[in-house]
């Protein structure tokens, strides 16, 4: 198991798991809102095709949570 | 180094091709955007040994350039090869309904991927809906993971064509029977002629509206079902961006190939779902066939197997179409494009202004102009403007960063 931070929470993930899957498993189902309607977004396609799951990883914005493998100590924000 | 063969996509098709080509003494590079090989079907399974193949993972190929007799394949670095095989697979085909953008609504393939690839339960109480035989293995995967599957809803009705096709492929018939038995044991209802026509909830799904459908998918007899997750899929769409960029001929939603998996563009091969959705077994056969474009006549056994699997896929396609009746589920405020948040009424306004094809609608109302480049709304926007869905020409197969471009500028200037 590894640990990373999402906002002010510590999330545990299995080795090789994506950040999106680990957040979903931790009961966090959305991590950003849309530009116009302020609608919540999380996982949808889970294979990198829909771009719903974007978040910021270690300061790099617009990363697909479902395609980004969680690393120990990652700082993840919306 | 210039490879004899570069394979983009390490699913069943690409893996098979790379392995066969290396065994025949060709120099091979295998590229995939993901951190592991296996693609959508084998995901999570043990990583196969690929002796003699240069495997490059985490490489999102965003464009391919053809220059003289070779291909430059651009990802975070550039790979050069004399022959290119594109085996980039498919993604779920989805259609809009009110509430489909609520968290907790997942694609059917996405729900499957979470369990198989990530060992994560998509939810506790799940409704599975859409069309096509893929809904059955998804429901069984969820059951096996300890999820409560409340109902499986198939929008189409059983077709005699499908029964006949199954009778000709005993292995598929046995597989279908196995799924049906597992669902029956777990007392999960499988209802044909039913669909989820809306999802409800504040920040996440709390329930769905289920309706019975007429043969052309007009809903009637509505009821609600409580659930925390919906897995919904209406078949798959080939992911043929790189091939379309290169100018390969397409037919319907896929790229056309000959007996050697050759596309209409010299030196460009295609295998697997990009040549028409037909599943993992067909992808393996096509991957093996593609190598014969480089080494000689394809074995008749492989050609016969491909023909058999393609016939079966064709029967599936005809038995589980997406019928236009889904448009009755829409309300004026339903999002069609999730990225740019374009509603049904915004599309209608564009149409009233005279936009009658997907391209003009796109320019006026912006559906398909966001991050996903129309991958999620392509089918809906095409049908809502009375057109057949076709592969879209996207300037980049994957979003690229400024860093990628500057890297290439630097290379160009040296
Ligand atoms: C989400 C999902 C789940 C599925 N689950 C199952 C299942 O459980 N069982 C089943 O029988 N079928 C499943 N399918 C159907 C699947 O399409 C076939 O079974 C089979 O995997 C197709 O093989 P393929 O080699 O054509 O493509 P895929 O297996 O889809 O492999 C394509 C590969 O190409 C890579 N790729 C795509 N674009 C790029 C790019 N631009 N640059 C670099 N790499 C790229 C992808 O990362 C992927 O690894 C699923 C499909 C989807 C979309
Ligand atoms: S969930 Fe679709 S891209 Fe990540």
C-alpha cells in the first residue's frame, strides 16, 4: 500500500493503482466542478477517453486521474 | 534506429503482432499510452514476456508523420519505423440522458476496468444498462467482486439473427449461457426492451428512472430504482484517430483493411477494434495476420478464423444497434456534450439558425470542441443532426503539452 495526499486527506492506494481509482474507492466520487454549470465531475469512462476526471498532480494541471498511477507522496488537488 | 515495425496499442491485437513479428526476426517497437500492456481486455493480467520487442509504455502517441518511406511516431519522444501498425482499440459508445453526467454514472467498460484493472468496486448497488452482449460479463464481474447488481437492462429485444449466430459459434453460446446462469443464481433480473432514461441525485447517483421501450426505443411505463452507481454502455466506438489523420479509408465507424490488415495508405496496417468492433479473439487473429503484410502470404487458417469472427460481430452489430428512440429521453436541459456543457436546447438553437450538419452545429454550439474532442458526444450529435456517426478528424490523437511541441521544435532545428 502507498499513501498520497488529496486536498487535506491522506488516501491509501494499492501499488500500481490509478489516482482516480484510489479516490473512487475512498468514497470520493468527484473532485472538480465544470466551468459553466458548476457540476461535479469524477470518473466516467475510466480509460482516458472522456477527460471528466482531470485534476492537478504535484502542480501539473489537467492530468487524467484514471490514467495517472498513484505514487507515494503525490500531492493531488482539484 | 529505424524499426521494421512500430505498433501503437498494446491490447490483444498489438501484443500479438509485436510478439509474432519479433519471433520472425523483425525489429519491433511497441508503444502504449498506459503504464501496463494488455489493453482493455487483458488489463490487470500478468504482463506477458515480449522477447525481442522494444516495449515503450506511458507513451501517448499524438500524431504520426509520413516522410518518404518511413513513419515518425510522435509521443514524448519520436519513434521511427518503415511500417506502422495501429491497434488503438475502442472506447465505450454512450448516449445522453438526463443526469448522465452525475458522478456515479460510469460507462459499462469503465465499471469493468475498475474491477479488473484496479481491484476497486465501482459501487455497492449497481444498475447495468445499455445494449449489447458486453453487459452480461460486466454484470458478472460486478457480482464476483461482491457488488449487488440490482438489474441488467438491455434496450434491444432478443433477435432471431442473434440466436442463429450463437448456434454457429458454440464457444460464444456456452459463454452466454454461463453468464445467464450466474445472473439467475444471484437472482439478478435481465430485462430486454428496458432502459435507464434518467439518473437522479444531488452530488452523486441516488437512483435511476427505468422505462420499458417500444421496438424503436420510445419509453413508456416508468419506475424508479434506487442505486448508488449506474454502469451504462451502448456498444463501442473504434478509436481510429491516428489512422484518420493519415488519411486511411473508413467505412461507417471504422477503418477498412485487406487480407493483410493493410489500410488504403501504403505502409499503414490496422488490427483489432479499429477495423470494426469484434472483440478480443478477433483482435488476436488480426494482430497475427498483420505481420504477414511484412513476411508473406497469410495462412488460410487465420483468414478463415477472421471471417468467422467478423460474421459473428456483424450479427451482433445488427442485433444490438442504437435506435434513434433514445432522443425521446432528452429534455431541453439535458447535456449532450459533457465537456463544453452544451444542452439539447442549445443544439436546437443552432439548428434553428440553419446548422444542419455536425460540423456547422459544432461551430455554432461547440459540442465536441472540448477536452474529449467529441469522443463521448459524437454519436449523439451526429444522430441529432440526422447524420450517420463517422470517425472524426482530430488534429491530435491525444492532448499534448507545450513541452511536447517545444521538444519537437528543437529536434526540427537540429
Ligand atoms: C473500457 C473497456 C473495457 C473492456 N472490457 C472488456 C472485457 O472485460 N472483456 C472483453 O472481452 N472485452 C472488453 N472490452 C472490449 C475490447 O475492445 C476488446 O475485448 C479488446 O480489448 C480489443 O483489443 P484491441 O487490441 O483492438 O484494443 P485494446 O485492448 O483497446 O487496446 C488498445 C490499446 O491502445 C492504447 N492506445 C490507444 N490510443 C493510443 C495512443 N494514441 N497512443 C498510445 N496508445 C494508445 C490503449 O492504451 C490500449 O492499451 C472492453 C472495452 C473497453 C473500451
Ligand atoms: S474517467 Fe474518462 S478520462 Fe478519466
